[in-house]
C-alpha cells in the first residue's frame, strides 16, 4: 500500500503536528509501508529523505515561524502520479491540504484527514473572533467531504460533533517512554543552567498568545514573590512573545529557547512540576511527555489536556486563566512531598500505557477500514499495490 501525506507543517518546524507526523513517517519506514509526504520547505532544512517532498514556501506574515507553501502544481502532480498512492491523508486544511484534497478528487483516490489545531480558540488571542463563523464554515466544508477525519482527543471529537462535523475518529498521541523517563537529570540540568534553588518548575511550548503566556507570567510572579530563591523556572521554547516575556523576568528564570527531545526530557525529569496554562490544545503532547518523566502537570481544565491529566492523581486541573488556582495548586504539591511522590509514580505508570506503536497500529487499521481491506493487513504483509 502507498500513502501520500499532505501537510503545511513538518520538521524542522517545532510544533505538535510536525513532531507527530515525523514520528508517523519513521513508524511507516520501520514497518516497510510506502509513503510520500509533501510539505513546505523550511529555511532550516536538515538532511532530506527520499520520500519527503518539499515545496517552495514563504513565511506566514502573521506568524513568521510558519511557512505558506507555494507549490508548482505541475511538478507536484507529476510526483504524485509517479508514486500512485492508494490513500491520501491531508493533515492540515491550508495550501497543501487543499492540494491533497483536489488531487484525491481528480484521480479518485480515497481521502482521509486529521484535525490537530483548535484554530477557533486561537482567534480570541489575536482579537479576530469576528471571523469565527467563516472559519467554522470553511473547516466543515474541508473535513465533511473526507471519508474520515481523525482527531487527537475525545474532547475535540465532541467539539467537532457539536459543530456539525461527520465521519470522526480518534487518533490519539503516544510518548516514547525510553526517551522521556525519570532519571538523574537533576544534577546535569542544575549544572548546565547554574540552578541553586530547591525547586525547579518548567513550561514547554511556543511563546505565543494562544498558549496563554499571560496567565503563566502572572502565576510565575505570584510564586516568585512567595518563594524567592527557593524556586527556579525553566521556560522551554520560543515565539513571538519571547522578547516581552524575557523583559518581564530577570532572576529565578532561565529561557532555554527550543531544545531537542532528549534535552526537553532532561528538563522535565529535573523539574518538580510542569506548569501548562494553555486551554487551546487539541491534545497536549508536552503534558504526556512530562508525565512520562514522572513530573506532575498543573494544567488547564480544557481541551485535550483534560483528557490526559487525571485530576489530583497525575496532576491538577485548574480553571483556564484562573491565576489563583494555578498558584495554589503549585504550592499544594511543593508543600506535600508524599503527595507529589504519589503523583509522580502515577504519572509515569499512566505514560507507560501510551505506546506510539499501539496508536499508529490503530491508525493503520482505520486506513484499512477506509479502503475496505482486512484490519491488520497492512502490518502483516505491507499489502503492496
């Protein structure tokens, strides 16, 4: 079987969609399933792979870290026809997704897609709520013509059902527990960033409005006022709010910038808690990664995050934007070591049940269902065309 994937984001871009698709392609490689992925070219390209086809792109004006594909339709059509896919998967609803949708209909190729980002929730952070009805109409048009739309969490599935979306299924997310795990990273991280504080708290994600950085900063100020030299924050990531964020904090905070996965794992393992106020997540990969490191998460009781954290068991869920709740939750766990250890053990135990192989195997079964072939057939013999 041959799968063509169309996406507007892929590595080396740093976001949940890009990381998930990168893992999917490596899984397909390992299982011997043929695929070609079409994505915008990035200015920071790394080693190319034969089955990753990059197209010209330009920075997105509102969000320069993102790229807008400017493909050559003739060349892309030629590559697609040479590959002869049995299935097309559109991972994003923009330029590349529209091209995948167009070619699927033109050549009669079964089409599925995935919904990764709560774009509507982002609008409030950019003062663009007025276009919400237009956005939902477009997304319904885009997804309801697909044979299947995969969403990462039950919360997102229910949201889309309520908005009139059809043919929905769950494609969850996993975590590599051999990479993200509790270890003796505390001393290495403390040496690297010269941390002497008793407690380390962390955040990982884009430093952008939709991650509710405003709430995070207020919580940090509250904690720092009370705990002073006893706490140090590690802020992992970068984005449009980076400069303003750094200007608001001096001591007790280290901004690491983007880190690769092994370094992020070290930060989580060295942290007492990960604080994640974003309420716009359709899943929340970094939350699961933190739990895999045995680090409880103080997160927003919204979106996909509420489907990952078991309140008062693996972390604490707080009302979105409620600074006092987040602050109190942090103090509650830092002041109760036995409760923290209990949560840490439960967090790691839960993460161990979230295997990427199991999740990708289910996705292949869903592909098989769309193509009306036996479930599991793809992994048994590759089902060559």
